[in-house]
C-alpha cells in the first residue's frame, strides 16, 4: 500500500534588495582596495628582486677580484722582474686611483712574463673604471687601451665609483665600489673590501 506523507513547508527567502546592495557595495570596496594595494605590492616585490639580482652579480665579481688580489706579487722564484702593484687611472679620467695593474706568476714559471712577448699571455692583469663600467684586461702595463672587457651588463649595472687604496705598511689593498641601476632610480649600492697581500709583506 502506498502511503503519502505531507512534508512541512519551509519559508525560503532570497536576499532582499537592501542586502544585495550592501553586498555589492562591500565587494566594490574590496575591489577598490585590492586595486590600490596590489600595484604597490608588486612594485616592491619587483624592486626587491632587482636589488637581489644586482647584489648577487656584484658580489660574484668581487669574489673573483679578491682571488686575483690575493695572488698579487707571487713569484715561483726570486727572479721575477717588474712592478707587482700599481694604482693609477685611465688617461684624462676624472676618477683618481680608479685603476689597478698587478702581476703574479700564474704558470709557476719563476718569472712575470712581460707584455712585450707577442702571441703569449703575460702575467700582468688590470681592472679599471671606464665610462661607468668596471673593466678587466690581461697583457697590460697601464690603464689605457681599448681591449678591456666589461664585467657587468651595462644595461643593468652602472659603476659610479671605483677606488683602490694601497696601505703598504700593513700590506693591505682596499677597494671601494659604488654602483647604480637604471631600474631603480636614486638608489646606490656601495661595497668595500680589504685584502691582505701576503706576497708583498
């Protein structure tokens, strides 16, 4: 036998017009707030990323330079001839002490191979500031010339200052470096390092 049951009716009501308008107003306020906050947040994240990239790139170059500096003056014998360390500047440069030329016996030959040897790599190296670039070179005896290579991407890093200071009594070479990037206006990143040159003590 089929039985029928009467289910009690429940009153089902939707949102009233006022409630709907209030919900829409709250949603609009949230959207407006998000629109105002997110661009600033994304900008800060982007700036932090650029700062990280610049700092990482500069520190990698500095580590490589420090390794070179620690070798300055090394000779596999007592017969190395030449000036182990010279601090100068590119001709007509407005930045004094912005170039360093140095020597070390890279292949343990017992001599510092001079630049005058043709078709051979010498034991003289250099770093200099030139046109907002940090440049390096081998086979050099002075800070001039055109065969220098930039160590940074010029579109990312602009070098504002490079200075070398030689403290001879302590045998300490000090270097200060300041850089900027076009991607972060009015921000400068400064670095300073000191290296003990044991071979010149």
